[in-house]
């Protein structure tokens, strides 16, 4: 079916043409990151308090296999030195230029492993146009992976022992998608499909790195499963702006007040 | 004016004064799952404006370009209940559907809260009983025949009645209107996501049109994911003797208990819907399953569930795996109906797909699915 040329695309093409004309006329051109360079963003989230003990989850299915693991709630993971893990940090600005090196080197598969009766990793991001969600069952029992991304095809697949499948997300999401297992209801994971690679999930020690961002003003979004958008006194709606310089850009240690992770 | 006519005049004036014509109904905004103050009036307006422009109102539907819906059928379904001088009905949706499915197709009509299961909320674009599998091209949208089947047969074990007595054209109008409500609903959900979750202030009409095209396209392509019944039936084992049937049932039961299909985990060791997924869990708490519409109301703790569920119109309602001994199947009890349930799964529920989806192999081959069908049907206790 022929698509009529949408007004948005018409405007976009005109803008490119205008930019070319502007450059020729030595008028201020649109910022081109290739001219200015690429920078990394690093940072660390610190849970400023004593975290509660992680609740033991009810493991009442496939007990012979899963009962031997100490399966605990993963919704608030704080490392021994206070690092807050599983914080999503991702670029919110639209139409960001993507570093060609990243495009060339991106991993085709992003692995979600069913192992020891949980999903590993608990949180991840995926560049949906370039990467596939590679789901594997490393457990000795059949597993199920079920998720319903908004406006995208729902998935509810049985993965036999030793089985695997690949899934292509069809669109980006505003919020991370919750992944569940219908056989083992305690299992959960989050995956955030985006239309760019500029996203990270903080590690066990709270640190994160987003490499090779385009230099310039960018807006970032921060999300954590306990609260959703990580709304803080400095970050309204969990958003912050930063001017990325070529080289390293350090957000520093961000202290997270435990109260910020509790719904009022 | 004569005395009689004066009296008549006063009486009719009094009657008409009391006869206030009500406002035409509007579609209800889909703000479920949010606290009322989470969405500003400006945001509501930003979402409502393009929807009204593109889809019209419950009385006067509109069809965006390229969506492939028949406006004449929509007009027959929409609007107040009326008929023309020849008796051709209009307002068919309002006449037959609104009491349960609501004016917006959100499954919260006045009768809904008394019903178990709740009437379908079409706005998610998810339909449980389809002959199509979920692929990225179609997202598991039903084909025309799936909706026709539901309307003509109703859904046994639910309050969805048969509308077989309606004319073909009326049924066609209702199918078209359900599609319309679904495309509109999914578009709205995306707009809510852009405006409320992603915080976009302005919605460009082209963005909205892209979303409309996206969701309408799944309906147009739905047949691409069809599990063709004739093709499926070709794989059915020959059942000419009682021994052959018994053998098929035995094979089916073995598959039912096999580790790869795991039907027993929800449907129980004997198909009575009492699998460990649906029964009591080890700590004595009821282990409950939910469909997607109700899963949205569920939190990690009972306290959280209470808070979340309060943001929705209808209380949370659990889902029970089917008890085959009742021989009552909501999607129909014909062999092919049960075949489809196993092959494509039941969208929006924990029931997974076991059959092939395009090029992706399933855990069960068609012959095996037929054996399981025979086992399931053999459980009937009249």
C-alpha cells in the first residue's frame, strides 16, 4: 500500500535541504556532533541509607529444582558499599546522532538467561532496530517468557529445556517492559527497547557508563523499578540535562535518599 | 386562542420544558491506571483533540484516511437507537453492546461489574479467542471470521450472548465498530504514553496518524497469521474406531503431562483447572492468575494491589484455568476451536502458544495438538 508522504517527513527533508543551503550561505548551521566529537557519561548511584533485607520470594512451583536456591526480591539491590544497582539511565532527547563506531560494534544479541530459576540479568536495555532479544533456558525445567510491550507484539513463549528463541522488538518504549514467567510467578525482569544505544543500567556497585554520546546538550531520564521515574529535588520527573563534552563526563556520585524510592 | 388550544399549549410547553434533551455521549478518556491528578486538563485535551478529529464521536464516527474501515457500517452501528421508515436499524452497537461493553468499548458498561468474566475492553486491541497467532506484522489481531463466530455463537460460560438473530449486515456493522473502537483505543493508549509518561507537550498530527496507520495495519494484515483450519484438519489423526480414539487420547494425555507443554501446571493433573498454578501455593496463599486487563491492577503486595486497583473502574478479577470437565469452552467447543486455543494460545492470558508461528516452530506439532484436543474433549462430564 503506497503511503502518502507525510507532512512530517516532508518537513524533515525540507529542513535538510535548508541546512545545506544555510551551510552554503555560512549561516549558523544545525549542530553536527561529528564535527564536535563524542563523549562518555559515567556516574554512580549511592543508596544513602541501610537497605531493608531482601524479602524471600515464595518458590512453590518446581520445588525440586527451584527450591534449593535462595531466591529473593530484586526490586531494591544495594551493594555492600551502598551502590544502587538496576537504575536505568537513558537519553531522552529525540533524534540523537549515533556514533558510527557504536553502530559497527553493537552486539547483535542481548541475552536474557533463565538460570537458577530467575531471569539474568534483572534489568537491561536494547537498541531495538539493531539488536535482538536472545532468550535462553539454562535451567533443567521448561520455562516461559511473557511480556506485553505497549503497542508492540505480545510474547508468551514456552522455552523447553535447552531451548532458546530470538525476539525483535518492533518499537521503542517509554518505560521498561516487565517480563514474567507464567510457570514461576516469582520471576521478573525488565527490558527497555530504545531507538538508540545511549542507555545503561547501573551495576551492582551503582556505577554506569554510557559511551560515545554525541557532544552537545542532552536530556537524560532515570528510572528505577521501585518508584518509576526517579523524581528527586534536583531531577524533576527523573530528568536531568547535561552538556556532553568530548572525552569523559562524570555525573559523580548521586546520593539517593531512600525516601525517594518509596511511593507516597 | 380558544380555551382548549390554550390548555393544550400550556400542557405541551410544560411537558417540553421537562423534556431536556441529554448531551450526546462522549468517549471516556482512557486514564485508567493513573491517579486522577497525574493527568492535567491540558494533557487530557491534548490527547482528546486529535482523537476526536480523526475518529469522531459515539454518535458521529469518522474514519481516518487509509484505515480501511467501512464508514457506512460504522454509521449503522453508531449513534442513538433508531430505524428508518423501512425498518433498517441504526445504533446497533448502542442497542446490543453498550450495556456491557460501554460506550467507549472499555468493558465498563453498567452491567459489567456484575459479570464474571468482565466484558471485553476493546481498547487494548487484544482479543482472546482467535485463529491467528501473534506476529509482528499482525500482533495477533483476529480475522473477520473470528469476530463473526463470537457474535453468532456468543461465548459459552460467559454473559456474551449469541446475536445470530441479527441480520448479516447488522453483525457486519458490529464487527466493524469493534475494530474501530480497538484502533481508536490503541491509538489513544499511545497518545497517553507520549503525553503523560514521556511528557510530550504537543502531539503532532503526523505522529498521531502514524500510530493510527500502525494499528490499523495489523487488522488489514490479520489473515497473514491465520492458522488455516483446512490445513490444520489435514493433520488430524484418523479416528475411525474406538481404539484409534482411545490411542489418540492416551497420546494427548502424555503430551499434556510432558515437560515441554506443561498443561497440567495450570489445568491440573486431570484437566479440572486445579493445577498448582491455580491452587494454593506453599504458604497457603491462593495462587492466582490474571488476564492482562486485570494484571494491570496487581501490585507486588496486597497493599499495592489495593492502591493500583483503585485507579481502575472495576475491581480486580482473577482468572481460572479452564476446567475441561464442564465441557464449556468460551471460544467454542468444536474440535477446531480447541485446536486453535492450543496452537495460538489465548492472547492476554497466561495460556501460551504451542503451535508453529510462521517460521518459528512450536513445542507441539499439529498431529500432537489434535491428540491433546481429543484428550481435552474426552474429559467432559455431562
